[in-house]
C-alpha cells in the first residue's frame, strides 16, 4: 500500500523569515516545546529545562542576564554561545569558558543552549532535530522571557564554530554577527578523515547529513557567500604548542587540521566578496585558553 509522507514546514519565528532547513524525518503530531523548569544558578544565571519535541526530550539552556536587566525590561540584544563536541556541553562555557566574567559588562542576554555531544547543529536525517531546537524552540520560549529584541549575535568553539556559521548562513537576517573559535569550517577538506572521526565517536554521517552530495548545504566553506551581511570573526592556531600551553608537548593534529579548514573558509569568503576578520595566531592548540582569548578579542565585533 502506497504511503504518503507529509512534511512539516518549519517557520522560524525569531525574525519572521522561513528557515531553509527541513525536518529530516516525517514528523509526528506533538505538543509544542515548553519550559518545564527554571532555577537560579547564581545571581545572574538561570538554567531552563525545555521539553523539546524536536530533540525528543528535556534539554538545558543557560541564560546570563545583563547587570541592568529587570523583569519586564525589553529590547535587549542576544548573544548565543554554542559548545563543542564529544564530552563538551553547554555548561562547559560557564564552568571553563569564563563566560560570566567576559560578559559581565555587556548589555546583552547571553543564551547557552545544549547541543548534544555529537549533535553538529543539524536536523538529522535519522535522529534529533537540533537546528529546529536552536532556531525555533529556544528563541520562541527564551527570548520573550528575557525581553530580547531583534538584534542577535552567535559564536562557538570547535563544533560550535561550525554551528554558529551554519546557522548564520542558513537563517539569513537572524544574526548580525558570528564568530568561530577553532571552528570546523570545511568538513569537505578531508571528507574521508572527517567521516572516520565521526565514526570513531559513534556517528554515521549518512544519519546526520545524508549522502556526501548534501554536505555543502551544511558546510560553512560552501555557504560563505550567504554571509555577506554578517560581521564575521574567525580564529585558530596551527597546532604547535604556544604561549598559553603549559610546557612543551606534541603537535595538536586536530588544531592543525582545523587551521587548514579555516584557511579554506577565508579563501572561499574572499572569493565570494565576504569580509572576514581573521586571527590566525600561529602557535596554539585546540584548548580552552585560546578560545577564551579569542572570545574576548571577538566581543567588540559581536556586540559593538
């Protein structure tokens, strides 16, 4: 018997623009996402738990309020921060990334959502819909609660840098600035190596993005031309131990590969006529001290 599949059109409410992303699997009729709990982490930070139909369960979002924020205030800018892969999570930004210190003087609401240990900021072909969670469910629930207006920036490290540029490119008009710190900006630079890395972490790229022919739609280097109206910041090191590393050590192959990807992105952006502020700082590894420094350097571009 012939089956008819009805696809759900996803409307991104944050700007009234329709998302270019489509749900990868036939959706079922479910209740909309809801905030099921909110707790104060400290005097400035809240942790919200969202029951997310898109990802199939409860997901955490941390929100850091600006110093002058008060209930009922509106028009605040928003800064979204995305985390890296593997053992990382949103809390990593707060626990290790010094985000509270670095954003203490900003007039912006800082939103740090969970993205899955290997979520890759996409609606999986066979799996959770992280892009829908971040670009539809989180803004609809979090932004009105904290009085966010129409101005947004986004940044991330490693996998999160990939997500920041993907979201800015795939959702035009939503973000006015984006920053990537040691971000995965060209997955097709060494497709075989990337697929091997993903497999080692339990991910089949066929379940994530589908056939390799679909990768360009989720690859920042291929999407560079869509970022003409976004202020961009890109930083990475060459993998050699640098001034923020303790002692010597071996070459960091991960950061070295990411440097090559970042150079590819910079060339693609230049070819497309897209302006990018780059900080290719030479010696440096794929570690937090460099991302913290890059985040601090990027803040004037993200939130001028």
